[in-house]
C-alpha cells in the first residue's frame, strides 16, 4: 500500500515528501488494512493546507488541516487521521470481531484459484 501525494500550486520537494511518508508509516502501526491513501497539499497565498483521504473497508476517512507552515499542516492532518483510524478500528472490534478476522484472511488470499488457471 502506497501513499499518493498531490501538490497543488507549488513544487513538491523531497523533504516534504519524505516527511509525509514518515508520518504515513506511523499510521500503519494503528491499522494495517488500509486500501489506499491520498495526501493533497495545497498552497494559497500564505495558507498551507493538507488533506488526507484514507480508504478502508466500507468507508473513506477524510481529514483536513490548514496552517502557515506545510510541515505543521502535514503533522496535524496525520494526527487527526490517527484518531479517526483508532475510532474506526474500535468500532469494527465492537461490532463483530469474528468478521474482522475473516476479512483479514480473505484479503490475504489471492484473487485467482491456482487450479482454475490454464497454462
């Protein structure tokens, strides 16, 4: 699973990209079944905003933050997303813990059956 980063109205530097990827690795500790994620960084005059969209099973978690510094915006948006992932994971465990383990096993299986493939 990778983090897709989009920069709007400015040139994305390697320092900002590395900073975002480091924060993304922290999200994987809290919930490892993230389907996809997209970080949108935007600059408008003096405002720097960050929006993070995380697609998980059955839902898309979205968090936005805005400040005068891009690094602060990135840190804040990942902190907010961490809280959302913790809440989402808690709801899943509370609803039906057996279905979560079944879902994890199903996602680990390959999509095709080896016996049905013609060589």
